C-alpha cells in the first residue's frame, strides 16, 4: 500500500481485496481507494461520474472504490496500529439535529483478509465510530452520508475480524481514537496542509503518539542532520525489499518488517522528487537516489 494527496483527493494505491459501502460499493479486487473533497454546496445526481472524473484526471483505471466528502482531505487523520492503517475525514454539525456532515473511514490491512472478515471490519469500524460520537456527547451515531471501506493486501491470514480478534481489536481502538481527532482537526479549521498522523506505540506502555515532522519531532534527527521528514512513516511500508530492511521477531510474537536503517525517503532530493511525482514507484525513487549519488 502507498498513499498520497493532491489538492482535493487522498489516493491509496495497492493490490487490494476490498469491501465498500460507498459509491459503486460492493466486494471486489481494486487497485485504488480514494476520498475526494467536493465543495459544500456541490450538487450532482450522478456521484459515480465525479469519482470517474477524478480517477481519469489522475490516469487511473476503473478498478477502484471512491468516497466523497466536503471535509478538506488535508484535515484527514491517519492512524497506524501495527498492520492496520486507518484514514478518517470527519465533519458533523454540533447543534441539533446533529446529523448533517460526513464521516468517511478507510481501513487498510497489510495482512490479507477473507471477504467475510472485510465485511466484519466495516461493522467493527461503524460500531467504534458510534461509540466515539457518543463519547463526545453528540446525539447521533453517525450521519446519513457516512461510508466505510475495508481493504487488505497480501496472502489471506485473517478469517475473522470481530472486535476481540487481532484485526478487530486494532480497528476498534484506531477508530475510537481517530474519529475525535479528525473532528478536532475539522472543527478547528486546521490548515497545516497535511493530515495529522498518529501511531500506536508500545514504548513505556501502549499509547497513541502524534507524529510531527522535522524539528518538532523529539527524535529528530533520527538518521542524519538535515534529513527530510515528510515521509517518516513510509507510504511503501512494508515494502519487503530486503535491500532496505528485514523481517525481525516482534515483541508480541510473529514477524514485523524493520526498516529503521532505510534513509531512502529521508534524502532531501528524493523526498522532493516524490512530492513532485507522487506516483513514482519505489524502484524509480531508488534509481533517482542512485543518480543523485553519482552526481556528487
């Protein structure tokens, strides 16, 4: 999986088996998931046509699932909990009736799931969203236009995704934390130009930690002085390229991809190239990095 944003759209690319409750939804294999921002006064009876227009402008094919929102995608909240990454945009009217708005949730797993588990993931995410809204004392469990996409990549390893399974537990905790944070970003009108990013850390006890780029980060410089931090949490993770990382034993059992020594996207020239060409593949970036080395 990899993701990037342009002015009004979040694109998530990969080789997914996915289920969607959104426009043209269902269960099928797709290579793109997107969440597109439309103006608040936007009206169009053919929602699918808008998704097709966005995809065509990006040079993407029809194998995709898309969602629409009036929330700027730069106000999205992205959260990573082990093999689960969740993307949330959220806006909801606070005064009664508190039903206007849209909360879009995209759940991506780097470990494969059966179709039934994808559907169960949608159920768990929706339940957690309702729980989060009630925790904010909002008299609603969602809005009429909310949508959820659940997607997974890789060899199937999860048959179930109920809230006490490894998948469901992570999805629930991520959505519970992410919905209030996404609403906070929207309500505050945050204009940072990038989504907020949280990662579940087990350092000194399990907790959510917000990542902030550059010298705002307490670990800067984690690689070298002057490093680029735009892609600290790599959109290619886990790339499984053993020239860049390796599999290691996880503290809670199993294997986890460790790329702590990789500096590819920390090289300022490579990061700048990737910002300019967000469709660039990992191989293209590695080739560009080698070209930059040869120029020195």
